[in-house]
């Protein structure tokens, strides 16, 4: 994951064609869910906030031969903090799998919550 002035850019790929297909399918499904406001991980503060702020963020998913490139951005500096925290959490999921995914995601200290 790399930081952009207004968010993040993340590349998730695999040399295994089956896994690359799963990565693409998952990314597009999460994009759809965000657009519809169909949240997930309702117990996780960062995910609750991402869905609460969905009208203030842009998510672009671009397929690559081996996976996806995702750019998640916002014009709202507060939401940029959230996007970066969310990107770090998703990166931890990729690195550590189920162990990281079972933990709640921390919000940045200076982030102002939308959801209560």
C-alpha cells in the first residue's frame, strides 16, 4: 500500500491464476457492497465508519492480469485518515490472514467519528 495525497493506492496480486481471480472477485464485490451501503463487520469500528462515510470516498478497482489495483480517495481530510487506517488493516489481513481479520480495526486517534 502506498499513500496518495488524498488516500491510498494498493496492489494485490498473485501468480496463481485461481487466487488472482478470487482477489478480483472479492475486490469487485466489496466495491459493490460499499456502493449499496451493504456493510459488513458491524462489530468493527473502522468498517462501520467506512460504510458511514461512503458518500465521501471514491473507490476505483482496476483489474490487472494477476489481481487488482485499488485507489481509495476522498476530498475530506478526516476521511483520508480513515481510508489510510482501513488500508493498513486490509494489508494486515493479507499478511496475517484470519488472525488479523478476527481483531477489531483501530481508528486513527485524530479521526472524528460519523457513526455512534
